C-alpha cells in the first residue's frame, strides 16, 4: 500500500487559494486526510462538489515533480479550460514553494507541459483526447480528473493505464454523470474486479446551514446531484436518464428480494 501520509508536511510548503479568495498554507482537511490514510495508490474517488481532491492530487504530483528523479506525471481533464486551470494551480504551487526558498530549475515547454531540468522530471496536463498514451510511454503518476465526463472514457482508460508503471500512482477522481461507463467501472471496482479501491465522499464536508441553503437554491434532484449522500444517489440524480430520476430513486431504494431463485442450465452441445 502506498503511504501518502508522508506527503502532508511537504504539502504545507505550498500556498493554495481558499474559498474566500485568500492565499493560505496547504493544510489538508479531514476528507483529504482520510484519503491519504486509506489510499492504495490505485484509487477511484467519487465525490460531492469542491472538497479539494483535484488540488490534493495535483499537490502530490507536484512534490514528486520537484523532488523525485525522473518523475513522469500526467493529469487529464475533461475539457481544455479545466486543464488550463489545473496547470495554473500547479504553477502556483511551484511559485509558492520558490518563495519559501526551494530552488527550481524549471523549463516550460508549452501550455501543457513543464520540465524540471534538475530532476529530469516532467508534468503534463491536458484534456481528454488531446494526447494518446500507450505502451511506449512510462508514467509514474496519473490523474484522471472528472473522468465520468470524458467523451470516450472506456477507450482512454484502456490506453492510458498501459503507460503507468507497476509501482506508479493512479487516481480516477470525478463527480457522477449518470449511469455511464464510469458507473460500470465503479461497480466492478467495488466488487474487487479491477484492482482499484473505491472511495466515496458525501456532503458531510459542508455545514447544515450551507446544505439547507443549497437545497433551497437547487431543488431536491439538483441538490442530490451536486451534494449526494450516497454513491447510488450520486449516479441516479446526475446525467440525463430516459426514466424519471425521482422514480428511479424510489424503485431502487425499495427493491424487494425475490421469493425464490432458480438456476437454469443449458446444454451447449445441442
């Protein structure tokens, strides 16, 4: 199991802009601490909005980028605008570390990639579909941000996972987007079929006053989409299903066990 708790003191060397627009030291919150403690290095995060996991994962990778020899980190986002914001966040981490005395010989190759000349390390951030990864690539760190919103998530996952070294870290982090491929992969992972550990983070990060206000603003189903209390609620309330969302939620929560089950065997030789 990967020990990510060792990164906590290094993260505090970075500055981060909080929800009030203030630059503060990166001190992890209780949800981030829980993840650092429970993570295996092959993890899937399903979450409510704005808990801070993108920042946490970017911080972990930035530490490797700055301090580890020959580190190769990649973050993929669902669109170009989001990818640029993620890259700007990494640059801010690096700038704040330099202001605290860390010497960095940094070369920016493009709007998507950075190279640390001293460590021969690289950090690439781009949108899904902008670059393909496969057997010829070697990645130590991979972050798939808002994975449920990718145009072709199954194909990308099959390709990019081939590039991650066996000891590398891979984090799939997202809000839900209905009953799409991510839901299938989540269920398989929960059943122990993929090698990835699942982590769900509900809306308990927020105060009751905040949640009540958001419930008034958004209404029941939109509130559940943005601030779910269970993983099932997250999947049902998001996306654009054919059937009514409230009806789906009612029937899935009130499933009755069958009275009796039978197994049917077929003679394949016929």
